[in-house]
C-alpha cells in the first residue's frame, strides 16, 4: 500500500511539474507584436527658423550691409540646424526599422 502512495505522490509531482512547464511555455508564446516607441525629436529640431530682416525704403548702405550680414548668418544657422534634424531623423528611422 505504501508503494501505491509513493507512486501516486511521484505522479502528482510529475503532473505539477508538467503543468508548470506548460504554463511557462504558454506565457512566453505571445502573438501580440511588440512595437518600440518612436523616439522624441531633439529640442533643436522643433525650433522654427526666425524671420529674415527686410530693408526699409530709406535704408542707407550701412543698413544694407548689416541686414545682409544678419540674414546670411541667420539663414546658415537655420540651415545647419535643419540638416542636423534631417540626419537625426534618418538615423532614428533606420534604427527603428531595424528593430524586429
């Protein structure tokens, strides 16, 4: 009779281990696709370019030179910032599409 009890005890133990293993395997087999979060844009990419200065009707030659210098530097500063934004976007998109 003791042998039957020992056999039944080991059967219960094996059944519990099998149930545990099956539960673990079922929990790991998810069919829901995991989609990574798209990264936030950098702060410098969200700032709009400033308006360029316009000349007044009665502008002197010195005003023209100052305005041209300001507009030139403002334009190229904005161009560099936009180029950096475009580069960041393409790198992040490549990384995002590479994640499976």
